[in-house]
């Protein structure tokens, strides 16, 4: 991408999650609320909380230029590193921490408390971070075509982005233990190919309705067509 973005360049945004670690044990440290307050005071008003009290998240504005996005993300990382150091911790952009305990503290917000109640003992392993790039596509039909087109590339992209080899202080044997952990979620993985926009809408509605059968429907593909 050139330095000057084209007027019709596709907009995109970045979300990057960080875990705050004790520099000696490399275990998560629950100082996220304090670090987040400092980030917002430093001008990062869109910085947000994450599920665990040991996490914070960078939420970018909409970009249309790769160089601009890289510069803003680097600026956030630099400021976060300084703030984290002031609290005696290290901010790490990693899929899983090097080590962790069984009962991590949840960020003190009502929505996270509800998630904690929902997932029960799964919280012991659900100590993960990610970096997400959201791409704006105006046409709904194009969105479905992009989703279908990405299916074949998802394994390669996952391999290229892998940065989570450790679990509970040991080599997990996987380049991305985060990917292994997330497989237990029925909404995680590569969905069946969407036939069209209507098929996408149908499966999304079934997903939103809740319940395990509805969640499985997202991956089941379209129903057989009558002759």
C-alpha cells in the first residue's frame, strides 16, 4: 500500500489484546483496571477492557492506510509499555501467557461477570489474547463471498500468526495453544460454505437464538434443497 491511501480504499480497524505479566513469574497480574485508566488519561480514549483483569485492549479508529495503522499501533504499544512498567508489570501481545493459575480474576464489569458464570470451569484455560483486523465491506453479497474465499486460507493465516506455544509454564507442543483452547467453543472454527446472503442470515439467526443445536447450525451448512 502506498503512503497516500486511495480515496476509495477499504476501511479497516485493529483490536489488539495485551496480557499484563509479572516480570519474574510471567504470570498474569490483575492490574488491568489501573492500567486502562492511565491509558485513557494519556489520550487513548478507545482503549478498552477485556475479559480478565490482567488484560487491556487497543481499539483503533478506522484506517485506510497501512502505514498509518502501523504507526498508531506502535505508538499505543510504546505508551502501554511505559504505563505497565510503572505498575511493575510487562505488557505482552501473546496468544497465551507463559504460565497461569486456575482461577483468574475477571475484569470488574457486569458483562464479564455474566460470561464467567456461563463458562464455569472453562475459565481456567480461557486465558487468551488475540489481534483482530476488521475490514469494512459495503456490499452484503461481497461480504459473503469474502467469507467463503477466506475458508481455504484460514489454516495458513493461523499458522503465520501463531505465537502461543506455552501452557502452564511448559512447551505445549503446539505453535498456537490458543487455537487448541478455542476449539472447545462451538462458534470457533471454519463454518461450512454459505450458499448466499439468505443462507448466511438464516444461520446467523439460529446462532443468535441460542442453545447448542443453534450453535451447531452455524457450521452445518444449508439444508438440502428440494428437487
